[in-house]
C-alpha cells in the first residue's frame, strides 16, 4: 500500500467509518471469458453500500480515459465509485467527509 492508502485504511478498517465494513484490494469481477474471470482490483470496497473508493496518485492524471472506462463498467454493474486523490488524505478529515457525503 502507498502511504496515502495506509493512512486512509486506518480510518476505514474495523468499521471506523460510518460503522461500515470496508475491504482493501478487493477484486470486482466484471466479465467471464472462456470461464476465466476478468476483474478490477478496488482500493477499498464496501459491499453493504456497493461502494468502491479509489485513491489516485499522479499516474491517474495520464490515464483519465482508462479510469473513466473502468468506472463506467463498474457503474453499469451497480457499483458506486468515488475517486479521491492521494493529496486528499493529507487532511484526513476532509477525505472522510467526502466519503460520508458520498454514502
């Protein structure tokens, strides 16, 4: 995990955020091809709310179309996707507020 992920994970794990259970690095299957699952790995996932929280570093500045394509697939499957920037964890209260408002 990145430093930002570790910081956010501390506040999401053990039902610390809204009493919800979050998993980290959780695979989300979106297709089966020749009986082989195709999946994305969600940074953080809450099955109770079908919520995926992605924490994006600078690389995501250069792959916006790819990220949007991925998000569109996940939304079509009924998931809700919230993208936060690594910088959002510098003031963790703001990041947590964004998550709570999204929920």
